[in-house]
């Protein structure tokens, strides 16, 4: 199998750590060299202690589910003889209380919109099958207990 590494780095700013008045801004560095500005969500820790322009863990969770689904969708579509020209998903995660009363991302809804070209364009049933197979194959979706729904946008 494989290992995937992300380094999270934070440094205390001039805020008052003991009084809970410090910046939550930090940096994610990935094994390939990409760096991403990160922070707590402004919905959880208000600005200026959060950086609203940075990626928060909740957004990253939603993005990782969407990205994994898309990568499997593209692979499966290609294997089934479809040519995907573009793909866009405005995925949304909902923070709420789980069955144990703990805060959790309780639901992620994917809204994938794929555009195809060529002579072989999937109909609605085939498109549903592609998304179902992608969801079943997604490593990230298989790793979490969050409800993940796929509500594809059909283009005619």
C-alpha cells in the first residue's frame, strides 16, 4: 500500500495564547511540495483569530471527498468508453451533531456536472451508474461514516 504525508505547521503569533486570543492560521505542506494556507473556519473561531481566505479543515474534508469521487468517475467513464470534456462539482458539507451529540460533518452532498463529447454520450441511467461506481470506489468515502450523497446535474 502507500503512505500519504501532510505536514501541518503553526507558530504562535503575538496574540495571547493563555487568553485564547491567538491566530489559528497555519500552513499545510504536502509531500509533493504544495503549500496551502490553512486556518480554523471563521464559523468556528471568529475573524481575526481565523483567516477567512485560508482553507479550513471542514472545506478540505469536503474537497477531498469531491476530488476522490471525480478521479474515480473519470477513470470509470474512460474505461466504459465515454469521453469527459469537463467536470465541476460544487460540493457542500453540513456541520451538525451526530447520533452521539458530537459536532461532526454529518452530510456531504456532491453536485457533479460532467460534460461529454464524441459519439458515446451517457444517458441518465448510465450517468447514475458511473457516479454509483465512483462512490463505491472512492477511498475517502470508504473511510468515513459521514453520509455522502451524490446529486448529479444532468446536462442535455
